[in-house]
C-alpha cells in the first residue's frame, strides 16, 4: 500500500512539473501570435501569482477535509482543466 501512496504523490508532482513546463514552452510563442511582446512577462507572472494565491486556500481546505480528499479533488480538477 505504501507504493500506491508514493506512486500517487509522484503523479501529482509530475503533473505540477508538466504544467510549469507547458507554460515555459508556450511563453515565447503566445506573444508572437498576438504581435505584442511588451506584455509577455505577464504570462509567466500571472501563472505564478495564481499558483501562489491558491496555496493558502488549499491549505485551509486541507485542514478542514483532510489531505487525501483535497489532493484527489485537486488532481481531478486539474486533469479536467
């Protein structure tokens, strides 16, 4: 059962790393499509700011509902998005 827990946590970390890599790879392409390079730094910053703003919310939900449930629901919401 320990291996299932480790595997589940690794999948969650893989999804987070994958999300950061997708944004990093798309960052140079998106401003060129809109012909606007002046605001391209906001792409990465808005992603990081939204990531940082959600962390306290998940912390409170974690205290209320438990780690496993919040992790599972968060992973499902991420995969649906």
